[in-house]
């Protein structure tokens, strides 16, 4: 449990709170006393209902606002409402993306996927830019403030190895662009607003357990993914939320950084051989 007064008087906009990782992040900020701005969209109706119930039970000071984050005008309206109602914004958690797992969706060339490429870019790239572009002016006036953007190791892995069944080339390319956002935004928003990135690997509810893709894998495919991860497991939403909270609230001298949270997937895959005896006498 966080200090309930730590973020009293602060306002945090957290995208993607209808999904488990975003909800875990919202919980940390809400438990710390922040006012929560939680946009939601009708593409996940059951998750949206769960979010409303969860927030109502928690008693957070919260604005739940329908908003299509891929639509710049709707995002502008959202931020205008935040400024009119609260007059400030201290944290933007840019946790919005869409990726089609190849094991679920198959090829982009299938008729059922005719809009998938555009959806992955508009959600993973355009929506993040819309949120930043609309929010940064208010955040600078409210500062010190912080942006934390969520991305994926798909940016570096692409479609190779065990993750080939998880990461499409469009999703990988979209996430590669997030790193350029992180550096550019950190430069232009300093010194008042810090901007950092969390690059996620396999997580429960996100390319891990409790996803449709994970359930479609056979045991060998799951084992190869876990064996490629040095820590031998996937992350929990709570672990991701702790890192995001740290970067937003507890790391005042960090900006422009990409922190990889993947349990060692990027380093894994090849076992370390025993050191030879050598041939020197």
C-alpha cells in the first residue's frame, strides 16, 4: 500500500486502465491520493464495466471519460476538460497499444485482418502522440511533471525466435518508433517534464498467461518462451505498476531513459558454457 498522502493534490492521466496492467498502475496512484483521469473506449466493453465497478468500490477521486485516443480532437476535448475541472496535470501514463499476435491473427494478408496494420499503428503510435501533444502544455504549467510511456521488447526482437508467434512485424515496427518519441519528448519538455519509457517483455495478460495467444500455444512453445527468459517466468501487472510508479514519482533525475522490464528475455536464449580449463601450462 502506498502512502495515501504522497500524491495528494496531484492529477494523473492513466491510459489503458480497463486492462490489468493499466488498472494496477491506477491503483498505485489512487492509493497514493492522486486524482485519476481514466479514459476508456468501447472496444473493450466487458473490461470497461470491470473498470467502473473497480473504481466505484475503491473510492478514488476519479474522472472516467469515454475517449477514442486515436482521435486527436477527442483527446483535445479530454485534456480541455481536465484543465477546466482540475486546472493541472502532473502525470501522463501513456499505456495504450494494440498488437495482433500471429498465433491468434495469422497473416496481415487474411481478409479478417484488412484493418489490422492500421489499427496497430494508430493505437500504438498515433494515440500515444495524441496524448502527449494534448497534455504537454498543461503539464508544463503544472510541473514538475512526468510522462511514462509503455512499449514492448517487440521493438528489438521483431519476428524471431520463440517470440515469432507473439510479435507481428507491424507491432514491432510501431514499438520501435516509441523510442524516438521518448528521446524527442524528453528533449523538448525538459526541464519541467521528465519523459521515460518502460519496455515490457512477457507479462500476465500481455503476451503471457491470461491471454488468448498463450492459451493457443502448445506446451513446447510456452516452454521455449520461458526458457528464453533468464528469470524463468512472466511479469505480473503489479510488478510493472511498481516500476512505472517509481519512474513517474521516485526518479526525479531520470529522463529520456528506456528501462527494459523483460525478466532477461533480450539477454536469454543461449546457455552460458562452463569455462574451459585452457591450454596454458
